[in-house]
């Protein structure tokens, strides 16, 4: 029996609340009551074999951390050829549009939490099983956070569900020497569980947007950060005084207010040397299980090439040498320099390539709106890139041109962020748009990556 809109609303309202890091999906049923006009669909070829779906350019067109939330309330995704009603079907749909790996963001939670979307290791293993069943390689991201972490905030890891890890005191009181063995053990344990699924891991990511720290070794968060929401308020932060008591005297906001030179100098003095050791410990733990593991991380591209070069050099000096350099790139998030964010991003990529000529660059998060952002924490992300209006066509053109430029300039791949989340405030960024109350149709941008890679 077909459910009514009221039934979907009631089902959603009674469900456990998920994260507002992108509180994308929590108002799904309500958002769908006001259907946006459908602006076109995408075709697609026959489903490729596993071998055909794994070219050298990483197309991390993947189910998002929010996919289950969509499907649990009966929402469907349609590319004009097939309809996806679960993560497995969506993964196969993405393969038809060039996807060649599955992504999993993993917190230090071992079991699912009632708060926030499920980032637990249990869900990460389920993503590994999904990838193995297709089959595609997995790209797991070990976030090193208890609940969540990104550029705006970094919660400390919570190892309470790991009897194998014993800490001599609260995390914020520990020295780096005391943190290192715990993080190395965690890396080994997580890798063991993931690889036990039989999946092939193409590359391991450590941390999420870690330019200002990771694993709780970070300055004070931005006001009203996602971490505040998930932790139930702003009182969660603990200064990592066992590492360096100066770290807690600054905030993400105050660091942004510094000049670029002063910001880099402060991070080089107080944070990055310790952070390199911590991330190297996780990598060492992974390699106890996967000796040939390739390792990566990513930072926001918004702080420019000088920042990126200084960061990745500091990580290498601390023992954390990456096999791919990662960036988050959200071109509409701010106005950027006069030439626009696309040109600035090209400059940042060029700077790290000049400094690290043998290390590929990966676009670890990317999205551009097909219509104005109008609600939620990203409602100001409406800065148009010159030549690419905020429109369905502009979204497709920028993604196509970014990939076309990237394949010619040493970029190893791209991950469109939350391409399936077409409801709530992230909807304009999605590669789908609502066409009926419970169904979304692919936007032309779903095929943009394939089109760029197919071009001579």
C-alpha cells in the first residue's frame, strides 16, 4: 500500500534524530512536501564488470553516510534506467555512471549510537561487505573522532568499546607518547575488522578535514559547530593540555582571523608536530594488518596553497607521509579571490604538486549547488564561480570541467559529497532532484564525471 505524506511525516518525526552535520535528511518527509521542479535526467549504459569499473581515476561516486536514512523512509532514486531503493542498488546505479569505489566514514564508536548518523565501525564493516559484494574497492576513513570531526571541530576519540585499549587517564591529560600506542592499536583493530569482510581497500584515509588538528588534539571549535550539536551543547571541548596547553587558548575562529603567515607559524609550533606523530601511529597500526596499505588524509582547500604545503610538510616531518594529498573543495562556500574559487583551487593543487611532485592529489569532498541554498548551516554557500551560474546546468558544467582539468593535471580522482541526499538543506548540492513525493530523478551532473573522462 502506498503511504501518504502524513504517514511519512509521522514516521520521520518518530525516528531517532540523526546528525545535523549536514542535518540533511532529518526533515526529509517535510522537505518533499514542496517538490522542486524536475530539471532533467540522465541516461546510462549497461552495467560494467568489476574490471571495467576500476580505471586509474578514482570516481568515489558512493553511497553517503545518509543513504540508509533516505531508504528507511521509503525514498527512491531514479536515473531514468533503474530505481534504487537500498544502498546495494544505489551502488550499482553509481557504477553505471562511472563510480569505482565505495566510501565509509568511521568514528571510534564500535557499535551504532542513538545520536547522529551511524558512523560506527559496525557500519563501516557493512560498507566493506557491500563493496566486496559488487565488487568494488573500499575507501575507509578512520575519523579518529568519538562523535564527529571536521574543519570546524574535532572531538576526542572514545575507546571505551575497545577493551584492547587501556588509557592511563582522560584523553586530554595524555601526552603524545601516551596517545601513540592507543592510536596504533586502534588502527590495527579497525583494519582487522574491515579486511575480515574480504574487501579490497584501495586507500585508507586518516582523519577528516584535519588542517587544524585531529583526535581531539585541536583548538577550541567554532561556535555552534556540528560537534556541539552532537555532543549536546558547547561544553564538550577539553583542551589537550597533556600535549601542549597553548593549543586550547586558540579557536578555529581565532586562527582564521590570523594572517596566513601567523596562522601557519602557530600551527607549526604548537599543533602540527604532535599531529604528525599521532596520524603516523594510526598508519603504522593499519600496516600491521595491511603492509602495502596506501594512506591519505585531507584538509580544506580554502586556506590556499601555502597552508597546504606547510601542513603536508609538517605531517611528513612528524612521520606521516601520505600516498595521496587530499582536499575538500566547496566552490560556492565563499567568494574567494577575485579570480574565483576554481582558479584558486587550481593554484593550491599546483603548489602542493610543486612541493611534492610524486604525490597525487585527490578531491576528497566536492559539491556545487544546482539551485540556491536557502536553509541550514550552509545557506550562505551561494557564491557563484565565474562562468558557472548556480543552476542545474552550472552544476553539471563545473563538475565536468573540474574533472577534465583534473585528469590533465595530476588529480587522481574525486568524491562528490552526499550525491544522494536530495532532501533537506543539502538538496541543492545533490546530483538528484525530487520529481514526486517519494522519488528523485538524476540531474545531468550525475553523468558529468563520465563525460569528462571520456573526452579526448
